[in-house]
């Protein structure tokens, strides 16, 4: 089959270009990079406008001997660093799990003990809140005898002690309610942490 003159010419030009690249690099290394049009270039140095992109170093035989990665942005570097730190943290957590617990039952037993302790603390707080609420109700009932809660012109002005008891009891109740909320949040966090530890322990031990 006879090839078209145009095909022969194109083949000749391509061979000449490759031969030039090889001869130009005989005895020394060359840089190889691609421009924005996708054209491959060879040279003793990379032009500044392409210095941050991916490139290769080739020897006189056209064989790649080194690869230069593209320069990464600050965001990419930060993401990689964050990924490395997360991997290290996961490794430490896994090691701690394996060093701390011998079996899945041991984790579950510790979880139940700590959750039971929190449940007892919340029970005591709730009981104390009931006592405080009862005391507050009595003081509020007593305060209805006095001005300003009693509109009767003959009603006496509320004694300082009653007013102080109202304020103190209200503050005590709010404090205990805050304590109860903190214990409830602690319980939810603890339960979630144990669930996560148990799931990871199963993965590490191959437990299904």
C-alpha cells in the first residue's frame, strides 16, 4: 500500500523533532513540560510561567529519571496537613483502644457502669429539684399575703426575709436545672463516644 505524501511528511517531521530532542540532550538532562495548548516542550530550564506546574526530567536517551509535581496552593497544603493529622489521631485512638480494652464485653461493662453513675446523679438532682420546687411554692403562697402581690390596701409590705427567700430559692432552682442539663449532655456525649469506640473496636478485631 502506498502512503500519502502528507503522511510521510508528517512522520518525517515527528522523527526529526524527537531526534533533535535526543541530540540536544546527549550527555545532559533536559526538562520536559506541557504548555497551555498541550504542546510538549524540552529545554535546559523551565520557563518561569510553567515553573509551578507538573514537569519531568529526562536523560539523553529520553528516559524519565525524575518527576516534579505541580506546585500546590496554600489550601491544598493545608488540606493535606489536616489529613495527615487526622490519620495520626486515628492511629493513636486505635492504639489506645487496643491497649485499654481486652474484649468487647469489657467496653460495654465500663459503658454501663459510667452511664449508671450519671443516671444516679441525675436522679438525685431531680429529687433535689422537687424539694426546692416545694419550698418555692410555699414561699410564693406566703408572699401572696403581702404587697405587691396582695392588692388589699391593708396588706403589709413583704418582709425582707420573704423576699430574700424568693430570690434565693429561684436561684437555687436555676442552678440545679443547669446542673441537670449538663449531666444530660454529658450522658449523650458519653453514649455517643462509647458507641463509636465499640464500632471501631469491632472493626479492628474483625468482630461481626
